[in-house]
C-alpha cells in the first residue's frame, strides 16, 4: 500500500514537471485567446512592409499578444478584435496589404506621413465599421477605391498628397456621415462632382492642387455647415456659386490660381461672419473689393492680388491689417 502511494506521488510529480516544460516552450500568444483572422491580417500587413527604419513593428511577434503590438488597439467590448491601426509618421516603406480588409471590426486607420506605395486596396471597402481613413502624405497610386459607399459610418476620408489618379468615385456621394473629404494634391484631373452637395455633414473639403477642371457646381452651396474649402491651383473656370458666400460657418475659403471670373458680392463681409482666411489670388475677378470685408473682424489672411479688380483699396480694411497693403500682394497660398 505504501509503495503504491509513493508511485502515485512520483507519477504526479513527473506529470507536473512535464506540463511545465511543455508550456514553457509555447509562445505567450498561444496561451491566451486570439482571433486568428485578425492576427493573420496584421502579420500580412507587416510582411508587406519593406523598410521599418524606426523599428515600429519590432514588437509585432509572438512574444506578446497582437493587441499589445505598437499601433494596434483592440476593442474592450469585443475582446481580441482590432479596432484601430495607428502607425502614422513611422517612415514605413511598403505597400498596404489587401488583408487589411479582414480586420472586420476596424474603425480607424491612421497611416499618414509614411512612404506607402502601390494602390489603396479595394478590400478596405469591406470594413463597414470604418469611421476614419487617414492615408495622407504617402505615395499611393492608382484610383480611389470605388466601393467605399459600403463604409457607411465613414466620417473622415483624408487622402491628400499622394499620387492618386482617375475620377472621384460617385459612390462617395452616399456617405451621409462624412465630415472631412480631403483629396487634394493628387493627379485626379477630374471635375468637382455635383453630388458633393449631398454630403450634408461635410465640414471640410479639399480638392486643391489636383488639376481639377470645369466649374464649381452650384450644389456645393447646399453644405450649410461647411467651414473649410480649398480649391486652389486647379483649372476651374466660371464663377463662384453665389450661394457659397451665404454660408456663415465658412472660416477658410481658397480658390487661388484658377481661371475664375466675375465679381465678388458686396455683402460678403456681412454674410461670412466667421471668415478668417480668403485667398482669391491669380484669377480674373473683376469689379471692386467689397468694403463690407471690414465687418469681418475675425479676418486674419486675405489675398486678392493678380486679378482685374478696379478702384481703390477699401480704407476700412486698414483697421484690420494696418496701413500696409501686403495683404493684397503676398502670394503664398496654404495647401
């Protein structure tokens, strides 16, 4: 009987040591719950990176759970599901893996200020929970994905300063929650689509430096909450829609270096009550400079030079800018 008990204790001890040995050789990531689809999507993202000069992805290995990898945020409500990918300004060089479309709980993508090249994968259109896409200041080429209408919760689409080409997909016009549409500094060579006026939540729109042509659509004046509009350095022609000058929320208006013509309404200083910056430089505007601009007490920047305006500079504007006329001659235009 005593020998049997001794053998049982010995067997239990050996079994315990065997389990300890086995588990000590299993990666930590295997000892906790994971979502294999999300993990593999992140691994594919890393594989598509050619250079990582700052070691931003050095933590992306099996020594820790992928929810603890740099730039990865997972949901508290849905454990182990990736909701945010934030690797902005890491100087990453590579392409964006199509497997990003498998991160079905993703809400935010922040990959701006890197050197991503190649196309923006169509698979992003699968991510119906997406609210923010920031891919600005990269080298993405090809067209804008034409299936982003599936991302019905999208609020921010910021693709400024890439090498994107082609037309602006019409399906973007169905993104009713969109507040920021930034497509400037690309090679789109398109017209400003009238459906922009359907984006009733839009606060900021940028089509500057894009080789855009045609006229500014009248429908843009429907955007009654618009604050920022950048259309500079294109080939736009015709007149600025008069309704645009009645949107009191606008604080930044830039249409510099186009082929626009016509006069500026005399009342704009009374209707654009929140205006801070106006850039009309480098067009063919005629008539006089509105004296009502002196009513816009928040005005900080103004440039009406290189146009066909006639008459003297309104004296009351000196109260805002001093006696200098540099505000008429300074030729820099913010991007």
